[in-house]
């Protein structure tokens, strides 16, 4: 793309927020875990938004991409732990495996399900995560239902201290980097033909086709991109942070629902939305679990209803309309 | 070689014969109107031309190439643009973005960048007179503005053939005259062929088209020069359920026994 710096201004508030999260976490005692949780939710929203927000299609099986990403990292570490000269390269191989596995799964799911429209697509994807979980358990691949624990391998490769820093610090930094990268890709898509094609098909798929847009191609592009970030997120936030993986935990539909809430709350299809949604969701979940333990999930239902009634375009969607015509306009997207 | 040729195309929906062996040819630079009452099969015929439906029988030939089975997104880059009966804007996008989408994926396709497409969009915004609405969400326009935006979006595709589905329904006579003048102008300026579909606004047909095809119950009833077609008693009958006897007699006298030449 030709250099036009104003195009990238909307990234400024996003990156300032991620930097602030990093600084607060690393400088204030006791804040790192909270910031890590918020970063995870922001990254989850940012990744899912590329598909849900930009195409308007709801993928209920989305968590499966995080799941296979987690397995990618787990497999990389356990299978290659004996190759000593790899060093830090093993993490890169793990991330690459996560990307490859998420891509393959998204191609398989997308090739079938993306031929369906709207609600039919959503229904078709509901079983993907559960199906994959039972496949792993039933076929006994990758240790089946016993899962994989690779704390020992990490300690063996990096030594106890580095391995510990890896899971308590670097994994979270990686999550922040993934969130930032997903935000960049979102903006890049928005400003390119891909974004225009996705807007068109989200608004009216038949009209988009008649305008010359190969809708299936663009849906698959968004789907794979979104899945790749989910895979990376699983590999870092789940595999590196907690060095084990059990099928029932990583294919839990609960995370898909959280991702949907974050995207809709912040503003589907906006750049800033997943960040705002992730922060609000993460913070309220955190404080509700302290103030009213056990109620945090119950309270979300009324909150979601309120959002849908009062801010159907999400918080950032509403904000965008407010700042239209002001100097802030070019920073809010 | 004609630009678009329909060769006995037929489309059935279950037992309903929506389009019945219709043939039609349009030359480059020609402007024709397809008229017919509600349910005559005009929209189905349009959908066959733009690729929304695949014909059950017959062929669609564009610039000598058989495109009968080509999906719509492959027809647009060849040069077929269309508007819809009920406007279908990409509501959340701005007027400028909507029109730019036309430029991005039309015949210019890979040749234009996003920035160039937005510049092209500006040109068509000026042409259809939507300057004041450039940055507005397309969904917030009035119905007439949406129609103008759709025309601009289709023109930005830089088509060779523009299919206009009921472009003037719901407009007042002043708007219709304005639109007719506009269509005549762009046809010459942009050097494109136009097939306009009109249900019953004869004011528009008379002012617009050199040639008219009248459809009735899926079949082609008349395909003739405009004045001739509109005074054909069969056409009058389709619209009014029977022409007055006087009318028929006079018409026979002036047109003579060859009056059946338009029959399909």
C-alpha cells in the first residue's frame, strides 16, 4: 500500500492502550495477572472481529481454532524437546504449527460451512468444537482424553527459571503482540479492497455478487485470517502460559460466547471495538467475581440485553457517530 | 455482432413458466425498454441476464461468448452492471464507498486501487448530483437518492451494458423527466447500452427508448419501435384488458395487414 500516514492514525489509540496495559502490568505490583487477562480478552475480540465483525457471520465453533493452536504449540514442544540446538526456536516452531493447524481446520470448516448463508452457517458451526474434542478423545490422537502436559519439557529446554518467566511473563507479552498484530491486519483489510468487499457482502450478499464480488473468496480470506490469530492466541495464552492441554478445556464453547459478547459490546466491524469490549468485559468479569462471586456469568445476560437494546452498533459504533465531523474522527475507526 | 443476445431463454419455477422462450438482441449503444404488467417475467429475465438465475433452456451470449452458466460475480467484470427494483445499498457504508465498490470490482477491476476507485466515485457523485451526501451512510438516503446512488454505483463499474430495474417507479413526473434526460445523456457520454425495465410508466418509456419489448405471461409479445409497440392493440389489451373497437379499427387501417410482424 502506498504510504499515507493518516490511514494508520486509528491504530494510535489502540496501541496506546496496549502499551498502557503493558506498563501498568509490569510496574504496578499485583496488576500483571489482571492485565494479562484483559490482554487475552482484547486479543480474542480483535481476532474474532476480523471474521464476525467484518463479514457479519457468527461462528459458534470459533474456540476450536484456539484449541488446535494450543495443540500445535504442545506438539511442537513435546515432539522436539530432545533437539537441543533449537533453543528459543522451538517456540517459533510451535507458533508455526499452531498457524498451520488453524489454517487447515479453517479451510476444512470454511470450504463446507461458508457455502451456507447467515443463520445456516451459524448452526453448521455449532458442533465444530465439540466434534473436534470428541474426535481427539475418541481417536486417541495426541494422547486422547488424557491431554498433554509439557512442564517437564519446558524446564528441560529452557531451565526452570526461564521456563517460569516464559509462562508468567513472555506468554502474556506475546498475547499483547498478537492483539496488536490483529488490529493492524484489521485496519489493513479495512483500507484495502478486501474490506470493501467484506462490507458489501455483510450488508447485502446478493447485491455484492452482482457488483462483481466473489463473496465466497472474501469470506474465506476473513475466516482464515481470524482463525490464524485464534491459533496463535491458543498457542501463547493457553499452551505457553499453562503448559498443559486437555481437550474439554480448550474446546469449551464458553470462550466463543465470550468472544461474541466482546465484539458486539465494543462494536462489530470497528477497529477500536474489540479493545473497548475486551476491557469492559474483562474488568467487569474480574470485579463481579470479587464482589458477587458466582454471579458474574448470571449478570452478563441482562447486560447483553441492555447493549443490544441501547447500543446496537456497540460502544465504538455509537462513539463513531458522535465524533463524526470533529477532529477526533480520524482516530476512531 | 450484438452486445447481448438472448437465445430462447426459458426459466421455470416448479410449474410456473416465468420466462418462456424469450429471444432478444441488443446492439452496442442501443437503449431499449422492457415493459409488461406485474408478473410478466421482466425481473426473472433480468436475473437471467445478470446471472442470478441460470436459464433452464436457451443461451445468454455476451459479446459472442456464452455466459449462460457464469455466476454474477464473473459477469460484472465482463461489463454487465445492474440496479435493483428496490434499491439495495450497502447501508452502513458511505455513499462514496458504495460507489467506489462499483469501480473496484467492475470492468476496471484489478486495474484500479482503492484510492483511484474513490476518485472515480467522486466523479459519479457529481454526475448524479449527490455531492451533499458524499459522506452519509447510504442507508440514510431517501428512496430517490438511493436510486441515484445505485445508478452511480452501476456506472462506476464502467459497464458495457447497464440493466436498470424499475429505475423510475415511485417517482413524480418531474423526477421522471429528469431521469430520462439523465439516462439519455449518460448513454451517449459513457457509450453504454441500456436495458431499462418499466412496469407501467409509459411517460418514461416514450421519452426514453427507441425500441420496446413488451412481455406478457413470460413470453415476448411485441418487440418493435417505441411508438409502434405502444399503439399495438395487443399491448393495449394487456394493460387495459381489451382495446376499444374504434381503436382497433383505426389501427388496422393505418398499419395494414402486416401488423402481426412483431409476434414472437
